[in-house]
């Protein structure tokens, strides 16, 4: 199958790398991660295979003592040996020596050939003689398409590929030449050529004989009656770059596909960012064609296009591999991603551009719902904590298993860290009849695995999970009406243990819900002032109550104790109480609840009303003395660049939104 695998050591940013190749191989990762270095290593290897090519930039610049580069490629000759043996058995004696040479050379069917380059010393080869390297160069030719370097208005190099395709032996070229001379004489053109030829002789001018490839190029141009390519009777310069890239790539693929069918060759195409200038429709058609010819041609593609990766993931049937390249410190790391199995058809069908975009990010933030999505995409929050601009937020990645399977490092085996942000009710259920909590099965199973940990991890993690399970099993928690508010010390310890323990698994869990993280005892008075500003509209459902909604809320708020105030406002904004109950659950369980209170918390503020963004913006502007009513994001962005404002607002975030601040600190830690 062409190149079976490659091993690279000490090549630029690559300390050590081993890749098992498939028919279609996709390299993804950030700029500077090392994708192009893999391509450069293969290119350097091939340039030295039958010639001498020097390049001092190949060495590891991070380690001045590293002066030895090794590149090993294993070639799989199984298919070619089978063809050679068939030709020998059929008695095709014309190339029998060549066929036998290949069979003798690759008796193990796989051949590993290693390039060793030491500074100031010529390249050393292991595993193959010069003649054997010539054979490999002929059998597995490499063709490079770099959209940034291809001359899109001059496709002259395609004639060279045509020469490779129809290259013929000397006997055949002599026969064709004699026939050509006969045809020339029929039209009395031979006398003109003879006169010019005699002049050459008189001046001692001789022509260098054409190589078989050059001869094939001339034959091709004569056959097609032309040399310069045009599209729709227009010069190539008349067309857009996208159209020219698409057509150039398709012609090359077609030439090499015919070559693989007719000749003893397994071509390899290396494509560096083929998506440049291409419309999505062109990208889909190109990848579709690549799938179609992948039985004959092998592809190595470095890309930044989520569109290409999405297409590969959705429609691959075992022909493709995706490698995620990441730079950890000074060196590149590679992880082969898991493609979808047949049992994951739901995930395969659900893959979209947003999910695949996550594979190109520095860090993934997986969230449960729209409130968290709105929160972490808030422009004010992202301006205060710029790290959030480099984080890709995936919606429903906690509650929707197919989406979780798409972005999870566990399932896909990518290198990108993922932080899961979720509410406490993702992990526990509260039972009002027994006043106990139950750990959900998924996490009970996860905790059970910890008994097999060893060393310090066994002592810390396993001990913590066992304590969590014991508290859930033994403790009865106390709460107070009407909102099921609790200040039970055992319950608080239980919640804090869960939060601390799950952080080891990159789960950042709110004590209640995201609404609870945004509304707490530290900011409860501020949010009441916020409510008065944004909810001042009058309500008069019965025609008798003319109080504004904010006034009715304020009246109830003032009648409550400190702890109930927090729970009341959380329920008002669609959150949950300390005991993880919604407003509807509370009303159902508490029949004696005040009617006005019931009406207020059941006509609560919608999650998608935009209140989260307004609340964050209100706080940010208030902290630096800007007016919420006349706010300007541009002014805020300028103000936040002042160091005093930056320190002040971060300090206020830590004090006012401690749970949110902890998540952002976790993001910064993983990001760095």
C-alpha cells in the first residue's frame, strides 16, 4: 500500500514521531504545530533518495547538541510483487529482469530504508543500495501540490507528469521516430529538415538526445496540438484562483490515476492546504474524487479546513486516517484520531462544522445548555479574560451522547484538552422522601475504577470518591421551606468533595447550576438593582395589579431572610435551589406556598432572554464606573487595557463570581 509507515527523529520541531499510514492521511493542528515539518521530512527524504540535496534547516534548533536526523520509511511492495509475479507467470519477458529485480529486492514484501544525516557529513543510507533506492523512487513517485506555490496561471509542469505517464522505452521511441520521418517525407518537409541538419553539422552543433520522459512530453504536446492550457477558450489568468486550483488538482489526480492503472507505480500525492481559494462545493468534489481514486493513489494532506475533515469523518469507510499534530513545549506530538465505528452512526450523522472546528482549537469547553453557551461567548467576559477567545465552546456536549462522542478525547483520541462545565444535577439526584442524595450510575462506575489506581493517586482519588459515596449512603440532609434551601454542613462538604474530585477528570461542576454561579450571596443586592433596571415594565394581568414586575419581586425579596433571597432570585432566573429543585418542583411539593410568590416564580425569566449577557455587562461596566444605559463596548475595551482597571475587574470577578472565576483559572492552566 505504498508508504506503510514513517519514523522521524530530530527533524526541526519533531523529536520523535511514528505514523502508520492509510490510503488517505489527513494532518490537522494549529499553525506552527509541525504539520509542514512532516511533509518537509518526506520531501527531504525523497530529494536525497537518488541525488544529493543539502538543507541545514532540518536540524533541531532547540538543542544545539542534536546533530543527527533520522528518517525511516517502510515501503509496502505487496501489490507490486503480486503484479510482477503475474507478469512472469504469463511469460511477459520484456521486463522480466526488472520484475525479478524487484522480487529479489523486496523478498519480505515490506522494505524499511533509513536516511541518516549528521551535520557536515553526507547523507548515509541504511537498508537499500543506490539501485534499490532508484527502484523505490520509480515505484513510489511523490507529487507535491502546494496551493501557495503552484503557478495557477501556468500549468507547464503538468506536461512533466504526462511524460511520466506515457514514457516509453528506446525501441518504441525509435519505431515512432521512423514512422514520423516517413510521414514527413510524404509532405516534402524532409528536404527542409535536411538543410537545417546539414547546417548544424557544418557548425559542429549537435543536439542532446531527448530522455524518454522529455520525448513523451513532446509527443503529448504534438498529440494535443498545443502547449499552453486554457479554460473555456480563455487564458488561465482570466479565471479565479479557486477555479484554477480545482482544475489543476483534478487533472493531476487523473493523470496519476491512469498511471497507477497502466504502469508499475503507486503514486503518492502530498497536498499542503489544498483548501486555499476553494469554495466549499469545490472542496467536497475534490475530496469525493480523492476517495474514488484512493485505491490507486495515496494521499498525505495537511489542512486547516474543518470542511475537509468533516467530509472525511462523515463518509470514510476505513480508507482514511486523521492525525492531530500539537506542539507540546518546543516539540510536536502526534495522535491518530479514532474514526467512527459502525456503532457510532448517530455521531457520524451529527458531525457539523462547529464540532470539527473544535479539532483546530487550543482547548474545548463542553457545556450543557444555551445559558453556558451565552455566558462563555460574552464579549465583555472574553475581553476581561482573553484566553476565552482561543477556547472553542461546544453546546450540548454534556447532555447529548452523539455530540460527546464527536468531541471527546476519550472516543476520538485527539490531543486537545477538554473542560466539561455542568450543573450538579448531572452527577446527583436528591430524594426528598429520604433526604438523601444518589450518585448517578455513570459516575458510580467511574469511581469504582479508582480502586485499581496505585501510589499517591490511589490514596488521594480513591479515598475521596469513597468518602463521597459514604456520605451519599449514610447522611440525611436538612433543608428549609419554602425553597428547599440548605446550610447543612454535611451537604456542603458533600458538594465540595464532588467538585474537587471531578476536577481531576476536567469536570468543572457548579454547586447548583450556572444560574446559581451567577447569582450568589456575594452579588444578591447588585442583582436586585439590575432587576430594577431591566424588568421595570408594568404587569396587569387581572386589571387590578398595576405594580411593575420589579416592584413585586422587590416586595417579596424584602420579606425573605438572607439565604432565601438567593434561592428566590435563582428560581426567578430559571435556576435551581440549593437542593437542586426547579420552581415547578418546589410548587408541586409545597402546597402552602404564597400565591403571589407562586405566580412570580412560575412566570420566570426565559433562559434565552439574554439576561446572562446583560448581567455580566452590567457588572463589568459598574465596576469601572461606566453607565449600563449608555454603555459602549469599544469604550469598555479601551478602559480594560488600563492595568489598574484590569486588576480591579479581575479581583471583582473573583469575589463576585467565584465559581466562574475558578473555571476560567482552570482554562488558563490547561491552555498554558
